[in-house]
């Protein structure tokens, strides 16, 4: 019998790692003949009417949807900080679903937060987390946090929230982006957003040093955010406007092509978890330079936060090191299949 999974989480645009995981789960469910509905828990920058996708504007409308949708399993996705609003949403989800509920906190950096460091089983958070039937974590540190919240070890599963796919050959890169890609070498690609944690100003400032050694270098930043005006001003003031392109929000299918064609992916952040863009770049054979947060995957070249000299040195070493991916590398969706099996356990 087909099952109906209701996912709650951010819905694109903008399209980040959490939304890509949700969409991959939906695609796999539909491929298997199951049904998937989605309730957006953040404001999408553009709403397009889609079947079984809901964009409630208030908490009361979220509750109304939870009470009216005939689902079998609820899966709540939380991207980073577990705010009081998210805890309230978790309580509501488990009230309607009981143990037929799954929680994933996608940020591998959550254990570094004050809330996680002070995790106790008798806390309100602990009581709410124990209501879920299963909790999926992205690393061992997160598993430890939930155990300290009192969640039974057998209800915690380590499942990395990504699937690795090749760029879709039927998708083309928009002309404006393609022109910038072909005009610059090495092409440095940053996939994240124009937010403080992604430190876009550092990348822009570093272009002065990079261009001294590589006059044709280009920096493309994919993603948008609250720092848009500040970043635009920094680009205008740096004197290298022809070498920096703010791409804004880009569909994931196009972003994969950009990662594949880039010479180096940059993930130089102030605060970060297990960035899916890094996994995708390494899978596609694109070298990665990232700030060291203690949880980067093997293969990424690491620098300290704000170290421009080391960034330039790494670029110098890696500018000509891009390798073609081995012919026997295959797309990998095992993590998504593990999530589907988790749903089946609860039923």
C-alpha cells in the first residue's frame, strides 16, 4: 500500500541544502508510487502554485493543515538553530502524528550552540524531542546531543542529508552566467548566500590579492540574502567589478553545472555545518577550499577563518589541479533510501 509522507521545512526559492534534501526525498517517494506533501515553514521568495505544496502564513494555518491532511508519516526538517518557534512546530507535529514522526536537524554545527551544550533530558526541549518516533542526525556529535536530551539510542539514526547526482544534461546554464564562466580562469565559485555566516565580504576583499597572481580570475557567488546591498557596495568599491558576479538564487540543476565547470569551490564561512555543496564538488572532481570547522569531508583543503594569505596560497596550488571524475563513479542516493526505510519502520 502506498504511503503518504508530509514534510515540513523550507521550500524554494531560495534553494539550500535542506530544501534539496526534501525534494530528493519527494522525488524518491513519487518514483516508488508513494505520495508526498510539503508544508513550507519559511517564506519562499517566490510562490508558485503546486499540487500538495502549502505555504501557510500563520501558526493557526499550519495547525489547520496538520489537522486536515491525511498523512501516514510526518518529517520535520530544521536547518540550524532550534528556535522556540521550531520547538513549537515540533510539538505540533508530534501531537498530530504521535510516533509516526521523524525529525532531522541538518546543521552539523548545532552541537556547538549553547542550547546543545546544555542539553538535559528534563528540559522542555528534551521532552519534545522524545515525542518523535525517529531522529535522523548528520554526525556523531548530534547523536550525543540527543542522547543527553534523553532520546533512546535506538531511535537515533545517522543519515547524511544529501544525494550525489551528475548535472542534468538537459539543463543549460543561463547565458549571463555562462559568459562569466567562460571569460574567467581560474573560476572561483561560492555557493551559500549573502549572509554573515557565509562571510561574502572576505571573498570579495580577497580578490585583490588573487587578481595580482591571476589577472583573469573570477568569483561567482551563488545565493542571496540580507547582506545583498552591503555586498553590492563592497563589489562596487573593490575596483574589480568585472571579475565578481553576484548570481543570486540559482536553481540547483544549474548550480550543479556551475560546480562542475568551476576550477575551485570556495566555502569560506564563519559558521557552518556539513555543507552539501562541498560534497557535490568533491563528487564531481572540483577542488574545494573551505574554512576548518572540524567536520569537513576528506579531500577539502582547509584554511583558518579570515586567512587571505593562505587562501591565495591554496588557490595557487590548486588552480590547475582539477581532475576529471573517474569513469566508474556513479550517482549515489543511498542516504535518501535510508530515510524511506525509516518511514517504513514507523508504519
